[in-house]
C-alpha cells in the first residue's frame, strides 16, 4: 500500500499570501495519478489538480501542482478568502487502488 | 451537468447491512467508473470501491469481504451494500465519478454525501 503523508498538518496564513502544501508518497507514484482536492466544512471534496499538474475545469490559475516520483506540491499563489479549507492529495494505482493523504488545513491567520 | 445524489437510511444497527444508492442525473452512467468514498466524522477520506458501467468491480481490500457494489444502467444508478457493520463504519458516504484519461485519473464529480451512523 502506498501511504501518502501531507505536511504541514495545518497552515495559518493571511489572504494574499502564498501557500505551499506538500504530499510525500512512501513509494513512487506515477505523476499521471496524483490529484489534489479541496474540502470546505459541510461540503464534498472538489477536484483541483489531476495528473500532478493539470487544473480541473473551472479551477483558478492561482492553484498549481508540481512534482514527481514521491514528492508533490500544491501551491496557491495568492490566498483568497474562499481558499481557506482542507486540502487532500490522492494517488491512484496501487492496492488499495486509491489512497488519500491525511490532509492539510489552511486557516486564516 | 452531471449530478450525483446519494440516498439510503441514516441509521443502521450493528451487525446489519448498510445499503446506499447513488443516482446519476444529467448524463449517462457509461463509460465511467463509479465510486464510493467515505469519511468518518472529523477524519480523512477512504476509498471504498468502484464499479465500471459494464459491471466490473474493484474493492478496497480492507472492506472486500463485506462489500458489494452493483449498477443498474436502466435507472442510471449504482448501489453499495456493506454487511456486518460496526461503529467503525459510521461515516459520511460519498459517491463520485472517476475519470481516467491519458493525462491522469481523478474523482471529478462528487455527490453531496449522506451520513450513516451505526448504532443500536
């Protein structure tokens, strides 16, 4: 099983600041199968990034993904008030077929 | 646009079977993979399993012995049955569509979720 570790566990930032979230895998993950999701309280997760770096439909360009192998990063270039949420990374391809990281909570400083 | 809606009992007794249905509206159930993902209160996400529109399945090994996912293409629905439930199965259950392309695979559409509690 590929275990995903996300750091930091939580991040306190101000609107306008840059957020850098890390996702590390216990084994190599195909870049095609690393995704990022945003979840706000009381809502379902929303797909942000797939294929490690491709933005999903309708996702603003302040969100970007990068990385390969075992180290992946989600960057939010300038935080907007609606970006304060929990972010999960997810891999596809190893049994179990899909696993999620534990999440990084981005809250307002 | 495609929308997903979960339905089913919100309370299940221990040792009984949890049954949920996801209805797909605004689009066809083919040719996609349809998934169940759950989230215990205050915790992270766990993939439960998927069914392809043709009926092939893949389950999380940790749940496989208790899990059945089925599809009814005539109703544009797919369903989950989880037997012998315990309090550990208490969670928000989401249905979600998996899209697999040459540039990646991810869950692009999610239902709003339905909370299921296991309690006597």
